[in-house]
C-alpha cells in the first residue's frame, strides 16, 4: 500500500474570478472596484455599454465623462478598461476642443466622449498617470485570464504525458459547488475508481459520528471496543495495543509499525492472495496475523502511518453499530453527503476495507469533502471539527509543518483555516497470486485549500521507479493550476453528476 505525504504544500492563494465578456477582453476586479457599473455577475459586454464612468482624476477636476452609444460599426469589442485609459490619455494631453471625440467600437456600437475642458493640476496629472498604469496592468492580467478547465486540464495533461499515465479523472470544487469535472484517456467523467487511502477520511468521519452519538469516545481505549474480535481471533500478543485509544488509531499514533509482514498494508496479505482471488479475500482473514504485531513504541508517543490501525477501526465500527463496515459508513457519512449507492471497490474493497477500500467518482469524493468544513449539513459536530483542524498533539514530525488528524493531513495557515490533503495508492505486484499475476499501480490525490477551493485527481498506471517524484510534481502542478485560474464559474455541476 502506498501512501505519500506532501513534500511541500504551496499555500499561495489564486486570484479571484474575473468578470468578462465572451466576445471582448475580461474586465479586471481593479476596474470593477473603481467602476461599479462593470461589476455585474454576468458580464456580457452588451450589459457594460452604455455606462457612465467617473474616474479618479475626473473627481479631482470635477470633469464628468459619459460614454454614449454611437453608430453601428460591426467591429470587435475592446475592453472597457482600454476605453477608460484612452479617455484619460486624451484628457491628460489636454485638447483645447470642447468636444474631443473618442471612438470605441463595441458589438456594433461605437462610443464617443465629451468633456468639459479645465486646467490640469500636477496632482491631477499624477493621479491620471498612476491610474493609467494600474489599468494597463489589469488589462495585461486580463489577457492572461484562464478558466478552471483551461488551467487544471492543461496541467493534468502535461503531467500525464511526462509520466506515461494513460488514464485519470479530475474534479474541482469551489464554495461547495462542483465547478469542473473531467475524465482522461478511457476513464469516463463519472467513473468510480478506487480512492485508496483517501478512504481514511471517510473512515475517520464515520468514527466521529459514533462519538457524536455517544456510542464511543475518541479517548476510549480500544480493548473493550474490540472484545468481539479478540474473542474470535485471540488476544493481541502485545498488551499495549489494548491501551491505545480510538484517536490514536485515527491519527496514526497507536505504535503499530508502518511495514508489517514485508509490506505497507497488513501481514499475511501475500499468503492470502496465493490461495484466494482478490475479490474473495476479506480484512477479517488478516486479523490472526494482525494480532501478532508488536508495537514499536508506546501508544500516543509519535506519528507512524499504519493501515492496520484503520483495519482495526473498521472492526470497532462493526462491533459498536452491529452492522458491516460498508453499510454503517455509507449510512452515516456517504448518503448524507448526497452520494447514492456508494460501495467498496469491486475487486479490492473487501480486503482493503476501512483502510483503503472505497470507490467513488471525482464528483462523489468532492461531495464527501464538503463534510470537512463547518456547515449546517456536516455530520461532524463542533468537537470533531475542532479535532480535524487542530494540529497540536498531532504533528507528523518535529518540524511541525503538518499534522495528521481525522484521516487527513493538516497544513496550518496563519490566521486562516488550514489546508487539508491526502494521497492514496494501491501498489501490489505478486507473480504467484491465485488466478494469475497481480500488477496494480494506481493513485489518487486530494486537496482542500484554505480558501475552500478543492480538487481530486485519480491516475493510473504509475511507474514504481518514479512514483514519489510523480506525485510531488502532480501536487505542485495542481496548485499551480489553482493559482492560474482567473475565471471561476458560478453554476453548480453536482446535480448533473448524480450528487445531491
């Protein structure tokens, strides 16, 4: 099982949406602030003209300029900011005419400018020059405007080509609205894929609902909560395991080692796959070997990633609820997230179970991710939300750059909500597996940025030799895409992708 944390999260925020016409240059937010008539949510250019503009320089001189509709020209539209710049330039050079013409073709209309000539003070001229420079910078920025699809798809495609990835999917959410979703290669836009270790956030959220309903506590020792498991498969060889708490398992601080039985998933996995096909194996069959594990340190001492800990959490859910893990977490987490018919992966789900077993589409995982920010529909109560975003006590190492809380990596951001992220992957190569050789290598990535912009990516295959570097480069690429977006859509695509 492959899990890789982020080498570095790029916390810079992207530009906010630019309002623009599909036929003309976008209008920058700087212009919108000074010229509120351009600040319509739907900025078709025909809604921008005719408009009145009162420039900062004109305010100083009490010179009022009005753009008025003129005769039809049939020319392409120039930007409103360009018209204002030309107006200021003409005013600055100071025509002696009482009516200086200015022609600005726009959607079959031209515009003309009328002025009242007044003396130009040094302050006025300075203000005009500053405003001209400001508007020109805004126009240059507008010329580089990118939609979500343009920015994210370009980065994803370039990354796939660079690393020989044949198929993938990508979804982007902003302000709890799905704003973009796409499939690459032969992967359909709504295809469900193994999300692998991104399942841990679902598992942890499910446990949090049990704490909310007082069926257990995060601080409960797991011994009594696994009594049915111990009764069936025997007591753990290391008695310290019984003293580990639910929160220790959730945050990977139980003392269970990362590598067990020669792999990063669970001891006994290879032996089972030699005699059983993957779809017929269950996590319960691993428990006899799991209970033989010796801890590497006392529970709670430090972070050590463990898939085994999450398999044990699955058994706790089953004992507390009296239901199978899949049923319990679907009812408590995924159905309230607006997802219908969610299930464990058809081939690997029963084995990977609570550690990495779910399969969802890009849109569906982003729908679940709405649970990870405070909102009235979240299944997480205030106590769980607090644990989710609080790094103290959950740092992954002494550098204290990131923490691991409720199934996600937490990246603190000063004076703001933290970034949340996780990567996932299933990397299993076994030539002597029952039914034929197994060669699985695929991955996922999830980021919820501090400002609420969220993305999910799936991809396969991944070259094992360069897997870590490939994941880091994809992380950087999608942060770069986020910063490049200047035009954010308002329409919510969730309903069109079978998500409520």
